[in-house]
C-alpha cells in the first residue's frame, strides 16, 4: 500500500513539474508548440553547423537540402526570444554565413 502511495505522489510531482514548465513558457510569451519547434531546430542547428564546417563544396542537391533546413531553423529561432539561444549564436552565425554563400553561389551560377 505504501508503494502505491509513493507512486501516486511521484506522478503528482511529475504533472506539477510539467504544468510549471508550461506556465513558465507561457509567461515568457511563447507557445509550447513554438518552444518545442525551437528545441528541434536547435538539434538541427548542431547538425547543420557540423555540415557547414565539414563540407566546402556541396552538390546542388545537398545545397537545396541545406537551404531548406536552414530556413526551417531561421523560422523556429525567430519565434523565440533571443535570450534563449544566445549560447548558440556562433553556430547560428556560421549556418547563416554558409546559407548566404550558397544562395550567392546559386544566384551567380544562374
């Protein structure tokens, strides 16, 4: 019986923590969906950052994929306050630089 009570208390604490996190996100002026999109975009930012560092010359197909994924990241980062991602600013700047390089290269080649 006491184990069952402990499980109920733990479940109650978990729900309270989730409610608190949602409340904090809403008080920050964001939607939970936008925050979740930011978390996913942050993971993709790490991948694109490594990709930008690793590859100097991309195939046209890789360029299109890079551009579309970078645009998704830009949209997600625009929806959240800058204070949340200031630690990731250097990665973001590098992805933007590579994005602009690819766009310029594609524009001049057309």
